[in-house]
C-alpha cells in the first residue's frame, strides 16, 4: 500500500477508516504520522456535517490500534508456502530423490510449512510403460521411506508425487506427509489423455467421491514409521487453523472441477501437482487463466507445481510453478531455466481469503453444497501477525513472445538431452536454408543460456559444460561462441547443383554462432552409387536439365538425401575421435511440419537423425523465429536467410506454407476430415476462391498427405512445442496405409461443389474458429 491514501468521491467514510486502520495495523511504527495523513479531510470538506462523527470514530479506532499494537496481540493467519520446479529424469530414482530432498531443505530453511512438488516426482513423469512394472512402484516406496525415516518432513507438510497400487490397480497419487507420518494419499481422478498424454494406459482414475477408504501401507513402510494404514481417496486435510486439499494436474482444467466443492467445504489452500509440457502460449492461455479465474471467483490460496526439463522423451516441461491468492499471482517461478531445483516461496494471509469469501454470495448459502470427507490433524500451520513476516504482494507477469518461447524451450530441451545422453556435442547438416539455419540458431541459443547460467553461479551447469566441452585445468565456458566451437559441428554437404550463395550463407551463420564448420562435396559418393546402378540396370539416370523423367529426378534426389544422412551419422561418430575427444555427437534433423505433412522429405534421408528441435513447428512460425533471432540472438545473417525464397519440389509448388499451416491446424486441432475441412475453408477462403478451387486444394493436400503418411512412422523424435504436431508416435496416431483416392470423401466434396455451382462464398476472410486455432497455436 502507498504512503498516503486517496479515494474516489463515492467512497464511504467507514470504508476510508477501515482501509486506514488496516494500513496502520500493518505499519504501526507510522501510527502517529498517519493520524494526520489519511485524506479524510477532503471528504469532510465535501460534507462538514460528518466532521464530529468522523473525529469520534477515528479516535476510537486509533485507541484500539494503539492498545493491540502495544500488547502485540494482533491476530492474522500468516502461512508461508513453497512450491517448486524440479528437473526430474524418468527412472533415475537417486537423481530425483536428491532433487526432492534439496527442495524440501530449501523450503524449510525459508520457514515454509507447506512444500508442494510436481506430479510423479519420485519416478519422473515420463516413465510410460515402466509404470506397468512392479519394480517402479516398489522403488518409489523405497524412496518415500528414505524421506520419512529422517527429519525431512518434520514441521512441514510435504506433498510428494508417486505411483501407488491399491488392490490390483495403479493410481497416480499425491502422498501427503508430515512429521514422519503419511496423513493421506490422494489419487488422481481425471487422468490426462490425448495431445501426447496417455495416462489411462498406465493409471486408473479414482472414482469414489463420497468417502475416504483405508489403505494398508506396505510392510516395509509400516516397519519404518510404525503406521499401518492411511486414508486414501478424495478429501481434504483439516488442520486446527486451516483446511488444505490436493489436486493433480488436469483436474484443474476439467469441467465441474473438484476445487469448487472443496472451496465450499472450507478448503482455503489448494495444492496442484502437475506434469505439464510446454506448448507455445500454453502457460498464459491455459494455466494462469484457469488459476486466476478460480481463485478470483472463489477466493483461496492456490499452489501450482510443475516439472521442468526433458525427462527422457519428446516433452519439455516448462515449470511456471506459482502461488496465487484471490486471483492475484504473488509468486511465480521461471518457465525456461537450466536449474535443476527452483523453490518458489510466498507468504500469504489466510484472513484475506476469509474476507473475500465472506463477501461472496455462494459461500453464504448451504443449499447444494456437497459434503466432502476430511482428515483431522491436531496441528497449527499459521503464524500470528508479525512485522518480520511481510505478506507477498501481487507481481507483474512478463510474457514471452512465441519466438522467445521457441528459442528458449527448444534450447533447454536440447541441453537436457545432451547432458543426459552422454554425448559430447551436436552435428547439424547446415544447408543455408531456413530450416537448418533455425536449428543452428537454437543450438546457439542453448550455448548462450549455458554461459549465462554459469555466470550466475550454477555449479551443476558448469560441471556438465566442462565435461561435455572437455575443459581441463579448471577452465570452463565464458563465451558462447567458444563453447559452440567445442560442442557443435555444422556441415555443408554440397552437390553439383548447390549454389555458392547458400554455401556462403551457411558459412557466415556458422561463424556467427561459433560452430566448427565443414564444407563437404558429396558428388564423388553420388557418382559412385550411380555407376553401380548403371552397371546393374544398364541404364543411366539423368537430371532434369538433361531430359530426365520424373522417376529419375526423384531417384536422384533420394540418393543425395540418403547419402547426406549416412555421411552425417558417420561424421558424428568419428569427428570427436579425430579431434581427440571422447564420446560421440548427436545428429540434428531440421524437418518441419509442412514437409512432414506434404511429404517433402526423403524417408531415411537427411531428415533422419537422432533428435529434431523444430519437428512440430510449421514454416510460418520458423520464418517468424528467424526474423526474431536475427536481432535478439545476434545472428544477423538469419535475416537474409529468412528473406530468401524457399526451394520447393513439385509436390510443394501448389501448397504454400500459409496453406499448409491451415491444413495442419484444422486437421489436428479441429479434427477435420476432407469434407469438413472443405466446408470450413469455403468460409475462410470464400472471398478469394470459388468452392471448386477450394475443393481442388483440399483434395491435393489429402492426396499427398495420405501417400506420404508412412514417413511419419520413422520420423526423428522431435520436441513437442505445438498442438498440431504430426508425430505418429503419440501425438497424431493414425493409420499409414490409405486408399489415397479418398473416393467416398472426394465424391461428397464434388456433390457440394455442384450444388454451390462454383460460385464464390460471401464470407469474410477469417472465421472465429480459425482465430481460436491461432490462439491455441
């Protein structure tokens, strides 16, 4: 609150006095001065009849304040809480347990009495089918026992995520522990499914809402902590001074969320343990909006914890752990960072929650309130009024642009993959085009992040960088270009058709980033292979300029692409040896969504590699990133690369990047088949195209998409950054053998076109539905 008060004309005198008293309670040292500084005199001059009443009320209020301050008996319910971002690694129990212990230790040192960790933090979220193994659950209990038998939970409520088997069913659970005992186990009730998530494959949702049931603890846990059973199910914990409940990830976002009923049952503090992956724009559009909306409408303290980093798969979990009070964010962790453990602290006043709810009509009504089971704990968590315990104030949220999110998210994902894979660097076939250049820029961004984090004193990043970069004699990276020279190879693999311009662009960009750049001609290998084919077939394959057929031209393209793939993988394994370094290099792919959807890539060609940071990004987003990176990452040559016209083969000449972007979003996000896509695009493009023209475009897309769908089954694993990802592994599960004529669907389109008689549709260029798609993207 500011040092003085001002109020609008309609403010009531009692409201002025209440706000003034509240301020003086929080800052009693200024009591004497503030008696004369509260601007009630301006109000008095507007209505002089109020003067005697105001003076009498003010004197009596201030006498009470002086009395209570003198005896230091001002009651508030102050609660210090800690949530955290943890960079866990699936199935690495030692590593995960150390991170959990470090987060608890930091929370306790800060005086927190509640510590919330991310979903499935003991095992790591991305164990996938390892969750079906009994060993995984057993090891999780062993780790929990190690926490319980020592003093980690003394005086602090810890919510710890792990899988639990009850009966013969597996559940994704939050285990709530305090003072070396398990208070309650809360199973997840609405598992995440779709868009890359497959929790129902491993976990059963808990269905019972009317009561808590008894869960018999494993024998080794009983022997260790002298506790045989624990309440299990949907409910909350009732302490002497507040009520606390747990939610798990997706339960926050579903229709009829559980926190509504919990709030009506008096729960003031909510703990959400999450394993939420990064998608561009998701942190604000989905998470924070849901959190702000609930706590603003119902009041309450909401703690959100999330995993951060690549824990062994395609996802990058992007942190953003936070604490909200009554619709305001009072503490927020970082979204992109190389820190393994980040604890987010907040000091909150639960009386502010009670005050908010006291003025909300829904809390004043008993009708329709569902009674929820609870566990009583005879323990106080809150502290009374204390000038040495400042309350956390609302903070301003600084948002990243989409280009920044791509740069930082993909860079952090690459770093985790690199340091955990045992590799000593990356190798990228750098053609000088937009796609491979964007991947190079992301690696450069990663090198900048590493050097920046080391300068901040991050010893773990420093140790990893020294090991990967083969530093000796206590040296470590202090310059991103020097670090890139040690861990990043770029290779221009030219043919007789390669221009000097793109060759020069590749070299300039490599110099700007600092990579070890090689210029290799593949013509010798291509000629040798063509000679073998000529010997076997008796025919010579010709280029287009020499009158070659489409079959010959496509064959030559595929040969060059596959030679580049073999050469890249070979160089990645031998170059560290050549430079007397240990380990191997990971080969980076640079195919994007447009190429994957339209088939503009060769199966087992140069798009095949170890990992791909841009595989879920379309061409439009890549060009926007290049423009941003040219300025913000300091790689100015990217501006020229972005401005250059892309080279498309015959399959791509009639499908622009703008069109492919639309096809990709509507096919995946809005689940459109050929007919519904045609109908929607008639509205979207109806101001410039006839229905017949729209029909031809839609047919062409689905034809080439189905012809090339088999290529999706062998795509290089890529960073999942967009909801329109075509990854066949988990994000876009569809067949790969199609009747590419789509006879029934295309016939339906033709019938609609005939009914419309080829006329243009008088609809605006953009529909509301596409605007929604833009926000999701």
